[in-house]
């Protein structure tokens, strides 16, 4: 049985972070397992489970693993674990399971997508001081919930031809208007009793992002929107697409800034503005490119010598890469790390700097080393495909996914409201 695409994206995002996790000391397991962090209906989340997931998040978000960071994030981490427990319980109630072979296939795909040696995922994770059961549990939950959504919601959602045409007309009209490339972290508020708790959680997450945590990683771990699977990416947003309160908050940002938590009808949103521009009709921006890259991260507090050595390595990559297969091999050989760039993307969804670099590259030619943030990036274009316009089938699929997300969010809200949840930490 094919696995739900959204579940796959969640797994890939999670696993990509695991491969670079830093080794962390692990307290005594027996003591942690014996202490209860929360009870969800008739099942327990142990302090061991909570601490293991916390170590994962400290690594993936580049946050310092100290008492203050844990104090701020643990409540939201526990909320995520509670949601996963509810999802697994609902799957069990519906007699929906995840087989060992489905898990094994998911892990094999993770290894392939992240250029790991076959069969080494567990070893890599455990060598980073993280119990593999943590990844297995989150993966199982994602797959099971994908099956629940597919059975209970997907077949009930319909998108009519008029909706598709209206959406195409709206998108075409937006081509020459200012648009914002945005990302979000969304936390739902299911009842009035949760208002303060969720607002405080959103404030803590915003503080951590401003303190240096990677927005994309925080979105993947904490956001309760479908965009979490893609690091919170909303794509290019035209005024009028989002609710008015979110539109107004986004309009006040400069690229690179985030909003304070913004209340909508459904909950709290933290928005990141990545870029803003006026986008024209069909042209270079509508080209879909296949990409490979080598990204080499600088050490903390790098010296001038560190930067010079990194640039030299990047130049060697450029000189030796003859095709995209070489880029993958070289990334492994030089110890390259993950970079938030998909293997296929539309030019219009990239930052202006990346578009400028890619537009000047021939297929199969590596770029000059690019200084980006805390590292050096070398890009190669594997393919270019011109997009001649909006595809009605793609628009219909997008509208369907949006409706499914709304229904899935309501489904989770109902599960939380009906559950017995006893938090003990």
C-alpha cells in the first residue's frame, strides 16, 4: 500500500535533522521511564520519552541544550507528544496499523533521500545519543495519521470546477501585484481554556527563533499546520490570500523578520517574511529546475583561516563535479550537511539571490562558492523545465489539500476535547 505523501514529507524532514544531531549525555533510562510526564486516556508518556524528544529538538533547531531553553520549550514538546499519542490511539480505534515492512520501507527511503549508507539510520541516530525508539514512534505516528486522514477525510472532500477556475483567475490576477515569500508556525487553540497556554507557547517559540533557532526546524517540530512538513513554507502569498490580521502583520515585516504571535480564528501564527517582490507573468520565474548542492557548514565562532579553508574545499567541489551524481558523492566525501533546498523547485519560489545564481548556470555546471549564513554553498542545475502556465489539476489538488488540512485540524481538535489528559510535569 502506498504511503501518504504528507507522512513521507514529515519523515524526511525529521530524518534530515537526525543525521547532524550532536551527541548528548543521556540520564539513567530506568529512572526516567519510571516517571510519568503525562497520561493520555489510558496510556503514559514517560519523562524518558519527553527528554529523548527534547534532545532531538535541541539538535535540530541549533538551540543550546540548557535549563532555560528546556523550560521554554518542554511544554510545547509535550503537547506534540500528546497529539502523536492521540493520533495513534485513533488509528488503533479504527483498526488502522503500520506494518514493520512499512516502517522499514520508510527508513530505507529516509536513508536514500539523505544520502546515508543503506541500513545505517539506526546506528547514526543512536551514535548521536538519541534512542531510535524516538524516531520510530514519530514515524509510526505520522504514517498512521496519514492513513486515518486518507480514510476518514480525503474521500469526503470535493473541489468543483468553478472553484478551480476562480482560484486560477485569482492567481493570474496576482501576477503583477506585490507578493511575499512567507513561512509560518501555527499553534491551534481548541477551547477558551487553552488561550493563555497556547499564546504563551507561541511567545516562547518566537523568542527562540529570534534567539537563533532555525525557523524551518521549529516549524517542522511544533507547527500544527500542513505547511510544517515543508518547514512552514507558505510559498508566495498575495495580499488578500491570508486572513486580514495575518495580511496586516506580514505587510509590516522586512525580509528576514518574524511577527509576534498573531491570533486568528483558529489559533496563533508566527510568520516569517523571506522575500518580497512584484512578480510578473510567465517567464524565467515559472521554470522548474532540478538541483543538487554541496553545503559545508562553518564551525561555531569561525576564524579567517576556517573561512579560507572552507572556500578552498568548495572550489575543489566545483572543479571536480562533472554532473549531479558527482555532487551527491562529493557532498558525502567532504562532510556536507543539509541545506533547505529541494531537489526540484520553481524559480519563483526561491530567493532573489538564488534565482540570480541559478539563472546564470548551464545544466550540469557547478556554481562558484556562495557564502550563505553560516556556511558555503555550491549549486548545480540538473534540469530546467519551462512551465507554460497554471495547471488546473495542480490547482485542484492544492485546493483539495487545503480543505483536507482544515478538516484534519478539526479532527485533532475533537480528539483533544474528548480525551482525558493529565499532565504531571
